[in-house]
C-alpha cells in the first residue's frame, strides 16, 4: 500500500512536470538564416522593415513554398508559440502553420491581414526536448495574394506582464514610474493630472526661441531656458520631428495660448485651456490674413518661420528678441496687441513704426506685439495700406472650434490609441510603425496625462517598441484612451526634475551609457503659480483697459458711452463678436478659488425688438478655461454666472455646465427697465452667492466648479445682427481674502481673534501691504462690519 501511494505521487509529479509551461524563450528570425531558418520554393525579400527592424520574406499564394523555423529546446514542456509578421490587405487571410509537437504534427491558422507588428499567438503546444519546427505552408494557406515569413517565438519568460517599479512622487500629485516588460522593453512614465490648475504643458525650444537655427539642444538644456521661480519645469520629453540643417519642425506649434506655427496633415495634439486634451488627423490647413484700417486684406503666409516671395510673415517674441533678418525689406512694428493669438479670433494692435531699408534689418520684436515682414515682392502693397497709428487686425482661421481654446498645439506622427482601442489602421504608418525603436509618446484618459518613453536599440536592456506594442502597453498598463507618437530613436528623452530618467540610445554601448541627442523642441510639464494676486480692478477709463483681458473672438474696445455708469467716466468696454454669436472677455488665473468679482452692466429691456430675438449680458466666475459662457460649442460653457435677458428683463443666477444653465433663483426675477446694474458673484468653497446692486438675490451650495477665471460675457440671438448692441461693462473689480490666518485649514476661533484684532471700522484704512488686509473681505482696505459679514459665511468654529 505504501509503495502504491509513492508510485501514485511519483506519477502525478511526473505528469505535473510534463504539463508545466516551459519558461525558456527561443526566437528564430528569417534574418538568422540556416539552420534556424530554411525555405523551399520561391521566396522574395521585402524592401520594408520586419521584426526588430530587419527584413521579412514573402511568397505568392498557391506556390509550393514553405518556410521552416527550427528551435533547439532545452527541455520538454508546454510552449506558447508566437509569430511576428507585417500585416497588409494582400496577406493570407488564413496562413497555415505546421508544428512538430510531441504528439505529432499539429496545425494552426492565423490571418496576416490584421494584427501583426507584435507577437501573435498560435496557441500552446507540448514539445519534446531538442529540435522542434514550425513550418509555414503557403500551398495550404488561403486568401490574399502573398504569405509572410518573418520571426517565430517558442515560449518565453513566465513573466507575461510588466514589472512595475515603485512610483516616485517627484512633485505634488506627479509620479515617475519605471516599467520593465518582456521583450525586453523598459518604459518610463510621468503621470500627472491637468485638472489641477497648478500644472500645465508648455512647449520649449532650443536656445529658448523658435529661431534656434541649426543650434539644437538637449531636452535638459531646453528646460534651462524656461525653468524659473513660480514656473517650475517638473519634467519634459522631446517632441517634434526636426531637420538637422534648418528650423523645420513637423506639424502645428503653439504654447501659452498662442499659435506659433500652423498644423499640417499629420496628427495634431491640442491641450485646451480647461486642461482637457483633444487630437485628430488631417486638420484642414490654416488660412491667415491681415486686415488694414482701410479694410484692405492680405494673406499672411507664415508664423514665426522664413517666408517666400511676395508673401507676408509674422514674428512674435517666441521667434526671438529680434527678427534676425539680414536683408532689407518693408516691415510693420505693431504694439499693444490683445494676445494670445488664437484660432478664429481678431488679434488687434497698433502700427507704431514702418521700417524700410537698413531699418528693416534685425528689427527688435516688441514684447507686447509683433513684426509683420514683407517678403520680396510684397513691399509696395504693404506700404500702400499701412500708416503709423493705424489699427491692424490679424486673423487665423482654423477648424474645428476646439482650436480656439488651445493652450498648446503640437504636431505628432502616429495615432496610437483612439477611444481606448489601438488606432484602427496602425498599418497606415508602414515600416515607420512596424519596426522597433526607442519611442516618445503623450497619452491621456479621463483623469490623467502621461509622458511616456520606450527605451530601445540596447538589446540586453531594451529593444524598443513598434506601434502595436506601444498601443498594447498604453491601454493595458495605463488605461489610456488616446495617445500620439512623437519623434523617437536617438531623440527619445525624458527628464524629471533636471535629471535624465530614461536611457537614451545614442552611443549606448553598454546600455544606459548613452547621451542625449540635441533636438528642436520639447514638451514641458510646468508647475506654475496658478492663482491671482488680489485685489485687482479695471475701471475702463478713457485711458483704455488696464487688466490683462483675454478676448475670445475679437478685441473688445473701451469707448465713450452714455448714460455714464455709477462711478464711471463715460467710457465702457463693449463686449461684442462682430461675426455674431457670443463673446467673452476674461481675466484672472486658472487656480483662482475664493474670491468675489463684480462689474457694472448696462441692462437694456428691449421689447421693441423682442420679436427678432434677444441679447444676453452676464458676469461669470470660476470658468474652466473655455470662456464659452452659454455656448454648447467650444467645449461648452462651464462657470457660475449672473445674466440679464433683454427680451423679458429676466435676471438669472446659477451655473453653466457644458453650456446648459441651471438657475438657482426659485422665483423668477424680472426688471423691465433699462438701467445700469451692479452684478456680483461671491465664491468661497462650495458657497456661491449672487448680488444685484449689492442686494443678495440667491445663495447656493454647489461643487460643480472649484476654481477658474472670471469675466464678462455677451450673446446675441437676433435674426437681424444689426440689432446687436453688445454688453456695455464698467468698473470690474475682484478681490479675495485669507480668513484662515493661522493656516490650519479652517476658519475657526483662532482666526476670529485675529479678525477682531484687525477690525477697526471704515474710518481706518490699512496700507496694501499690511497683514490685516488678508482679511479684507470686500477689498476696500479696511476691516469693518462688511468684512465681518463675509467672515460669517466661512466661519466654522472648529479649533
């Protein structure tokens, strides 16, 4: 009985050993030749790249051709068998493989039309130790016109998933992680959340300017031009494909809301002001023009780039401090420009100089404007329509409308992931996408963004990735919904907190001893000062606008208007889109959270034109960056707002979410007079209060919008656009406070004691730098009962 049990245990162990999956991995590639790879019949070498950047072979369907891969397996066991091929529409739809298993020849079939660019499994089979074969039988295959023979892999490491290193928090909420995957393949991931207004992505250039000439720089050196106090570059990756002998960079360029260069037919990545990302292929070409004060228009051919004959080119400070041009021509120097230069916006400035002859050489570019330079042949036309003191308008037309919200525009080459799936046609990029190389990627999903680098060209460390393998990694490991490929190869670099995080491939022998390649530009994760320095105000006087206003579509001018607003001087800002629809002018910072904003609006009751439509004026707060007010386009309006409707005089106070309004006012309020009114919105935490003429009309508890900019808005809904008057706005004021004097995270009895110490009534005004002004709730530089009423809103009583 004992012997019988021992024998049973031995048999069970033996069968368990036989049934176990072998861990050894053997790869046989056609490029290795005999004895590992042999052929019978007519085979041809493709001119395209195959596995690991090598070649592959093909034979015509119906030929009596075979390709055999022979592996010497060290031990018997179960091996999963994989094939590597380049897919295509003319490939075999059912390629037949014969496998010499321990139980005899077994067959497996796979379509070579789809899949590919990675290891595709034929299944798991049991092989004896020693010589074993896989044979592609072309005559037994069906469909298509050719069969592909490239590489076969027997088994592999039992590791089928990536080993994930310990995430390193390199800045608050920003994590760097190293992944080691089968292949071998090493990936570096920098993870961050752009819903946090403290972070954004900006573009940096070699030498700190678009006009870097042939003097490219490493990513580390590029960062040095942009890293500063309040503008900390946490991490960066190389970006666009570039030319070695010019300043050419692939695709669109834009940063900090300004268009720098026009998109092309490749992939275009767009980071919107709200922190959301968007991407598409083949964005229609931009059309740009210059409109002179006499209404004459000329095409604007290039932005921050060299120009050809009989054209115009525009240069901003992104190009450099001067044009660096050495030939004489005609130039317009334009100041007082309402930056940023966004798509589908009238960008307006004033001509302050017209340079000709020697004066047009190496012209200084104004910090608040640009230079328009006539390329050979366009000088006379430019001179005949321009005069010093004239206003000039630049407009770049680009679709779709998301581009108007662009904080960043960057060109790529290779759409990897779309809607959480590998891009449906990865074969579109041919050899470029099928070969394994070092790669640089930007990916994102609904909550996170990722800078990703895949190291390569270092066989014992990391061999690189192709498009299919990158898509698999990004989806399975990062849950990416979208991803775009940037320049790779020797350019692939990730820098984290001033240190190179990955292993660049140039001169990397042995692995991880390589050097950074000099590149043209980089994408930088920037940690910035995200909130405003309160208080601030713009009384919109005859002298013009004093705040840094961001106009959505047009320059919103300060002009004379009667009747005069309370405390006004007879001048107002008129907010109006000359092309119809809505317009906004916003100010502040994306991280502004607890503040009060107020403005005076001329509210018109216009029953005389109500049959034709109406116009809406409004004040908004905590806008997500789209500045879209009540529009469902342009990313949709997302903010708190108080509005007045000219058709029925109704005043609403509530929130927009994706352009859909929720009114917090339970009983509708109507004002059927035409008069100036003061609008005010108070935001502290989730407490949102709305005021008309300093009278509170509604208070709400709402968490829809945590932070964001403030502004004034207008939307006209007339059939006849001539009925549009625009919003007349005056006396825009904003202030904030810090009642949490002891910085313990709440407003409690300790803070009440500090408030009581500072409270001295309206007759005593503190200097702006006095510490008590941090508790100035209404921005009048004294601490009085008005401020105490604000203090009460946020007082918790906790200790």
